[in-house]
C-alpha cells in the first residue's frame, strides 16, 4: 500500500456545500424544494435557504440544472420557508448569554421608535447595543424575527392605577408587595412612636396618618403635599417610621435618596417610584438653588427620565415625598407655602420604645401597620388637602425670610412702633433703616427696598399730598382704601402727618 501524500493530511473536513459524488437527480428531488417565485432552494435536511449558485456548488451544475428543468421537482411557498427558519431559530441558544431565540422572543419587546428594548425579566429599559453585547448571536436573529414583540415607546408606562390596556401597553407596575395584617396590637409600639413624633398633637397626627394612608388606599395617587420632619434631636425615630416601617409597603417602588440624586443630570432614579424618603437633601450652599426641583417633584404631573446611554422618555409622576433632616433649616419654606407639613420632634425616643418598635418590625409589625393604614378613615381628605400650620413651619418660614420681608411682617402685624397705615415711601424707609441698625441687618437701597415691598403692599408714584407746609409730591405705599368723600391730596396729607407723628415718638424714644 502506498502511503498517502503528506498534503492529504492537511485537507479540511468536507463542507455541506461542497460537491458530493453521491448526489443524483433522484436524491436531489427528495431533499430539495424550489422556493416558489424565486430561484432559491430550500434544503429540507439542514433547514436552510440556499442561493442558486450555492446550490449548483453543492450538488453539481449538471445535476442542479437537470433538477431545475425537471417537471418532478417540488415547490414550497416563501412564507412556509420563513416560518420554518423562525421555528428553527427559536431553538438556537447563544453560547455567550445562554439565552435562546425563543426565550429572547418572550423576554424582550422592541420600543418603537428607538434603539431600546424592554426587558420583561429585569423590568427595565435596555439599550440595544447592550443587548448585542450580552447576546451577540441571538440578538440579530431576535431583531429580524417575525414573532418579535414591538410596541410604541410611549405605550411603555408606569401606571399604578392599572387602567391601561395590556393588549397595547406594557405597565411597569406589578402591584404592591406586602400582604396587610388586620392586627393593630402587633404594631402598638410603631403607632406609639408615630404619635410621639407628632409631639402628641392629635391634629398633626391625624393629618399625617391620612397622608400616609391615602396613597395606600388609592394606589398611584399623587399627593400635592409633602412631609418635612426635621429636628436637632437625634434618635427621635424619624428614619425608623418613614424608612424601615413605610418603605417595605412599597417595595421596589420606594427609595431612600439624597443630595447625589438632586445633583446628577440623570433622573432615572425617579422612574417607577411611588414613595421617596429624602435624607439631608441639600448642602447649605445648594438649598436655595434646587427648590424648583423639589416643588416639581411634589406637584408636577409628569417628568422626563434621562438615563445614561438610553433614549429619554416621559413618565407620570406618582412619587410622594418625605424629607428628613437634623438641620434647623433643611431648605427654605415660603410665606405662602401650601405644600409642606413641617414637624419638629421635641423628644428622643425612649430606649424601651425603640426596642419594642424594632421587635415589631422584625415580627410582622410592618404588615400590621399597613393593615391599620388601609383601614384608617379618610373622611374628605384628598391629595390636595392643605397641611395645618405648625409652630415648626412658622419658625422655618421666619428663619428663611429676608430682612425686608421680616420687617414688613413686623410692620403688618403691629410689632413696630409705627402703625400699618398708608405712608410715604421715604417715611417707611427711614423706619426700615432704624430697624436694620437695631437688628444687625444689611440695609437695602431705597429703590430696591420699595420695589421689593411693592410685592406686599400697593406702591403708587408721583402722588400729590397737602400738609401744613404746602402741597408736595411723593411715592406712597397704599395700605388702606381712601374713605368716601375725601379728596386724595388731603387724605394722603393726613396719613403722612399721622405717620410722621409716630415716627417722631419713635425717634424721641430712641434718643
């Protein structure tokens, strides 16, 4: 026997598309079908679609031509070929990701128009480039598959009210996780802590109980109000109640947040949230700059979600906010504010109560408190019910007032030695300068002072008024309406002289 040439050992194994001497017209007729309306061929053994030239390469041009011209060749519809390919692809498993095409068809939905998909398993939006990295082989098959699911991107919604049509929408909300327990005794210590945090004030306690209960009894309700609990007293139980007790009721739809979230340009942390606990939200430098964002979080209907490497989308705002702080002024609250319930806990939680609360949390107390809130009577309380004014809120408002506004507040409420009556701008400005000196406040220029004050009381310029020294002309703050039958110049002169008399008395007291 002649030894084979060494080069024969280097011949690669045969490809299914190489010419085989075994092919006959009969065997080709049994194996191949012509795809109707095309020159392509369907291989019933390997379940693949072959171009005409490749078919000739496989079976040989002579046999291939005979088969094409034969009247015995079988035909197949293109639609049936595509269905067979799709069925075969479903069984492909990507070696990189361990996910088959069939599993991918169930797991992912394309969001049109975008380069993103919804991952039903992770419950989040995924960039298609990331999907390609995870499933390099299956992703392209999935993308072109006729059974691939697709919806308009706007129909991917977060709807805790669960009122959208499942046939046309994907709802990112799946329901609250906890099962309530109807046993108030199991949360007795939690309810005691709750009452103590309100300093034993039944009105504040009742309002806050309804505020906590309403969005649990009406899942998805957006409260147009928020809770700010702050105090220099450490260990009062703020975080225990609002974080460890309340957050489990919302599960994945809740989060504890802080300044980092407010500072970042991305807002995906807000997506799919029903309940947010903000701990020490702002630095002392940033508390004035970000109040617009805080107000939008509380009363805004919708917001734009910006996520890194993913196309942005719009989402309904269902997040209800609690703000916790140990600062005297966590952030400024305006004089006319109607958003915040402000509470300042006066007492540290007793060690024994803290121990009992912790035991209840670990032994079904959260579920019992959840059941208690679900059964709490709401009456006519609703998302827009305004919070009561508290001493803590008044202090916070006063703390944040600029000097001119504090001056106006004291003038309006009778705390100054001059009455709250119509007067010339120069008169009240002189009083203001004396007040600033007494209270160590920076003095504003007269024009700026009068412009700011005109936000609180009507300013009229170039008014003539009569006094003993003759007729003059000046700008006035009009506090009260002129009595009927009076001539304006005479009445303004009377107001001027009356105010001047009080100023003289004040000056003599200072001297």
